[in-house]
DNA sequence: ACCTGAACACCGTTCAAGT
DNA sequence: ACCTGAACACCGTTCAAGT
């Protein structure tokens, strides 16, 4: 009887927080591919079925994970200039997405009504309303900035994915790519020039530059609409 | 011996085109969830293993599907004004993404160097180069427009996903949502106002309006940069 | 109330073996 | 050259049964 292990006490109970914490950690490390209910359960020292006591299904777990990381976005001080505030919000949003690249997939797939998501749009609306936007223009202005953030991050991730396939298997890949690239150069003169000029830039800093460029264009356009009223 | 079926002739052979065609059809109808190698194979009257003769793995099949639908985007006439041409390209791009919502997931995940993807960026570069953009600004300007397209579609799809969960299970969902929505109204005044004003708009037309709004802001910003040189 | 263990109906991928 | 059939190592989800 001394051999029989103690009955697991009450504090061994899971919490939703622990589950989403483990899920986010796995997603960060290995992406959606690495995430399985069985894996999360194992990491918590529990059977897969146990998770279904706390969560209806995998999709719901993803919704929770999504809102959890949305909480990492920093809302700027209310006293700031609207352009600076909006830019700060966009940059913080972008940095969060780059820390958790798996989120991008969920952002177009999952309904997104968690508390952190709502707080974030409230913050954005407040900034733009303070600047003078109202009604339908207010919605459109906020959407414009948000859309740019997630579009830009999607492009950066795709770029990185491309670089990754080019780096793994450098021997054979480069040989096969050789002929393909020559045809590109012949049929796509503009692209060829830009590829040559961009071949050895740092993906991260160049992505950041493009992000800031487009954001500035957008804010200029918004400011112009504001003056027109 | 008369009962023995005829040996399948040569034309029974698969082609990559058929495979991606079936894959795209399944993805359009049921999304990534419905796509499996076994399902594609079955639809072609063949075993799952047979696909691996034409395609290295599921991921490669997705790359092919991605480039296939990118071919649907219409490149505008070269004679057009650059703003009109760019807007036409963006709108056609957007419409394609809405026809094939599953593409959005791949756009941030898959390397994207297929022939149609390249032709599309070549077209975009040509338009912007014709307008007067060059060097790093050229890259950034095209990225700005592309990012807006995919960001806007991502937002529209997320909106639709949210509406879908609100519609299915109307009884219980609305009851539970009642308390949640009241807290939203209390803690998020701006959001509450916008939700009330937007509650009965058509998602599609409103998304289109926001898309055009942001695109116009962006093009204004780009035009301003052009005048400054 | 909370978890296990086993089961069900699936997956992607590999590979000998056939034709 | 092209495909089958079977196998391997996985999945998400359910649910009686335990404690």
C-alpha cells in the first residue's frame, strides 16, 4: 500500500490558461503542424480526452490561443498625436504577429471576438475618432491600417518561407533553379532587375522598411481626407 | 476471359493538371479541412499512393494549386493610367481570393515562385515603373498594394466566419451572447456604437467599400510621393 | 467533477510487388 | 512507367468506466 501513489490532489487540475499556454508554446516552436491535442495533453501529463473537459474541440483551443497573443499588442498612450499613436499600434501589432507567425492563418479563418481582440479595436477606434473620423469613415480608416499590418506580415512570412526552401538542399536546388531563373530573367525584365537589386538585402530590415513606407502612404491619405471635411 | 476488363489504356494516366484541378475543386468546396490525398485520389479513381508519382507530397500539391488560381487574376491593358491599372489589378486580385478563400492560408505559408505569381508581380512592377517609381520605392509601392489586397480579404473572411458562427445555433448562441454583448457595450463605447451602426449592413458590399477606401488612400499617398521627386 | 483507456474513423507517406 | 495494397505512425473526437 505504500507503493500506491498518492491520489493526485486538487491542484493537479488543469486550467484553460495552462492549456492555451502550452498550445501557444508549441505553435511558436513548430507551427500548426506540430500542434495536436495529444501533444498538448502529453505536455501537461494528461490524456488527450481530458482536454475535452475544458475545451469543446481543437478549434476552440485555437480561438483561445489567438486571443491570448492578441493581448500582447501594446496600446499607446491616449495623449499621443493620432498619427504617432496609430503608427505605434500598427508596429506593435506587427511585432506580435512576427513573434507568433501561426496567428496569421487563424486571423482569416477563426471568428475573432475575444476580449483582447475587442479591446484592440476599441483602442484603434478611439485614436481615429479623436483624430476626427466618424461613422463609416471611421470603420474604413481602422480597417485600412489593420489590413496593412496583416498583409505586410503575410508577405514577410512568405518571403521567409521562400528563402528557407532556397537554403535547405543548397546543392541540387541551386542547380535546378539555375535554368528556371534564366527563363525568369528573359521573360520578366522588371522582376529580374528587382531580384538582382534585392538578392542580398536582409529580409527583416527590408520588410520593415516597406512596412513603414506603406503605412506612411496610408496615413498621408487618411490625413488628406481629414482636411477635406 | 471475356469477363476480364480491358487493360486500362494509356490515356488513363494521370496528369498534374488533373490532380491540381481536383484539389482546387475540393478546396473551393470544403476548404483545407476537406482536402486529403486519399480524397483527391478517390475522385480520380486511383489509390492515394499513385499521386506520389506526380507530386512529392501534399505541400507540393498545394504550391501547384496556389499558382493555378493566381493565373485567374486579370492583368490590365498596358495603355491604362497607372492609378486605374493598379486599382483594376488589385480588384481582380481581390475577387480571385474571394473565389478561393483557402488561398489566403497558403499565401503566408508557402513559398510562392510559380510562373503565374511571377507574371503577376512583373505586371505590377511594370505599371508602377511606368508611373515613375524606381529602385527601392518600386518594391515598396507594389508591396503596399499587394499587402492591402490580402489584408483586406483576410479581414472580410474573418468577418464572414464570425457571422457564420452567429447564424448556426441561433437559439443558444444568442442567449449566451446577450450577456457578453452587454459587457462589450459597457466597456467599449466606441465599438458598441460602430457595432450598432454596422449590425445590418451586407458584409460583402461593406467590405468592398472599405477596400476601395483604403486603396484610394494608398494611391493618394503614392501619387504624392511621385510629385515630390 | 475530472480523468483514463480504449475505440472509431480518419490522416500523410512509404514501398514492395505487380503489370 | 505507372499503379496497387498493405503497412506505419500518426490524427481528432467520443464515451463508458473509474475515482
